[in-house]
C-alpha cells in the first residue's frame, strides 16, 4: 500500500491483522527497506501477537525518490514530521517502535516527544563516533560492488538513496548530531541491542542510552555479532525482543 507522509508517497505493508491502536512499527537502517527486514517482522509479530507495520522512508525501496541531497537534519525530520504522519495514516496511536541503526535513532527521537508503548533499538546512534564515519567512507569506496545488490531492493532509488545517506553522515553539519539531551524525556521502556563487533556503532552508544533514558532501559551486547543483530544473531535477538515485550506490554 501507499501512504502520504512528510510530503511524499511512501510504500508500506502490514504483517498480521491490524485491529487496534497498538502495533510493532519497524524503522529500517540507513541502507534498508521493507524487503531487507526479510521475515523478522513476521517472526516478532507471531511471537508477541501484535501486528507489524513496515514502511520505506522517503528515497528508499518503493517510496518516492529522493530529491537532491539529504539535509543533516534528516533523522530529526523523519522522527518529528514523517513518522507521526505515517502512524496517523495507519491508525497507530500506541506504537512499539523497532528501529535499526538510523531507524533506532529515529525511534529514540520520536519517543522523546511523542507517546510510545515501548522502544527497541538495534545499533542506534545518539552521537556521531569516528568509527562510523570511517566505516561509511569505506562503504562509499565499495559502491560499485554494492550497487547491484541495493538495486534489487531500491531499484532506481538505489544511487540517490546510497549517496544521500553517506553524504549526510559525512557532511560537516552532521558532526554535531547528538540526541543525549533528549534521552531523559523518554519515559517508555527501552531495549537497546548492539553487536559486539559492530563496524559502525561502538558500545559507548549503549552506555549513553542506558544512563540517559528517563524510563526503564535494558541493554544487550551480542558477542560475535556485527551491525545487524536481527540477521546475524537472529534467534538471540528475537528471543530478547520477545521477552522484553512480554514483560513490558
């Protein structure tokens, strides 16, 4: 289905039957899309009994193509402008946000100023570490290798999506991105997950979330795992998320 949010048409889909105000809402990573979540939303929906809403942000997957470079404020814009409109259009007033990387940061920003039932993040950034910038520079050098794979998911959006993401992160303006001051405003339960071998996100990100969040916060550092716990450590991640939600919903 298509929904209108943030001034653009976005691709979205439901997993399970949406019958109430509460739903899992999946927020993809900086190079992600609906399809790149694979079957994980369906697995978490089945385990928790909640329907899942998944959508492609502007410039990704089947959504409208990006127009020009992404501004350095794009994560805040997604959290404060586009996501509230997505939820309103889909009838979700009591979301459980599940965000990966960029999507995790968006979930934290949103929940600092809007009600949420719970927040789960994977590899969320609350500040910009040099480690992430180094990895993004290396990823840019691999564009020719990544292009065919990303085009499978993003089609004609792939190049604009990729360089819109990397260009925003590597811009001088983005160096000042820091949402630590927002964390005390988050009152809902938070689970923050991170792979111990994450090439973008150091463990200090988990520590900042645990220390700064206003509500109950739980962290999970997964040994031998990189940037995508829901793929690289699927069963451990699914079990942790399921247990967290059963305890807090």
